[in-house]
C-alpha cells in the first residue's frame, strides 16, 4: 500500500499528560509535512493548535477521556467547547460501566446528544475494546450505528491494550454502512497500519507512523 494513503488515514496523536505546547506544535508541523488526516491532541491545546494550523490540517480532540465516566452533560459541554475552539473532530469515550450494566438506551442517548452538539463535525465513539466481550463489542456497533455517529473507535491507548486485527474485523461485520472504523493504540509499524486498513479501518490513531517515517529520513 502506498505510504501516502496510510498517512492520509492517520490521526497523528499526542495525548500524554506531560505534552507541552512545543511538542504539540511539532506534531502539527509533522502532520502538515506528511499530510495526515488530523492531529489528535488534548482539549486544552485545541484553540492554540487551530490558530497555529490555520486550516491546514483538521484538529481532533478527546472528550470524556480516558475513562468515559463523566456525566453526559459534561461530555456535551466538552464537545461544544472544543468545537468553539476550532476542533473539527471529536473522539468521545463511552461509559463502560453503563455497557456492563446493559444500560444500552443510556449509552445511545449520550452518543445522540454529543452528535447533536457536534452537528456536521465528525464524532468518533471510543469503546475500549480491551475491556469488552465480543458480545459487548457487537452491541456497541449496533448502538453507534443507531445513534448516528460517524466512527466507532477501538481504544484510548490508555488502558491495558490497544487495537487488534480481530476487533477491526469484528467491527467491519457489524457496523452499519455509514459508520467508519478507527483503530487506535499500539499501531507501531507500516505493516500493521496497512493490515488494519485492509481489514476495514479508514482511520488510524497513532503517533508512531510519522515518527517511523522521520527516523527513516534521518538515516
């Protein structure tokens, strides 16, 4: 697969707690160089990054992150605030406890409310697959589809493991035709990225792909 195609699917990500503004500016610059799909950064940096990028690359941010147990009202406010600051894409974390409790209507209503707050902006729903059974993953495919979100996303990258080929393959079989797939967490090679895309992912949440390309250029 052409590397340009892989870069165009990458949400170039920096969500570490200790991320500085200089580091955020660097991933923004790298995203422009490699023409990635977006930069995915903490909400506190969205306004500065949006001003810095001036429309060159979409800004993505996270809400309810990383544990998902904020109230719906808080998540809606986070989404509205991020969009007001220039975010073009929102990656939200579901309340995993609600899923374990089979409170499916509550999860769907939350996704609906956040999508309404996003309007035409992209909403990706993080379900943290490493904590779920296959039955729960399939149910979330149904909920994300029904709620009208744009993407289902595997992982935050902050739990016990990240994306797997098996999970992306499972998503591909169970999401509706309008729902896209984002694989995130632990994608560490171009070979992995290509395999995820072949299995159905159209976005990849990773910091390593651009770093790999930069390291190859420096050799």
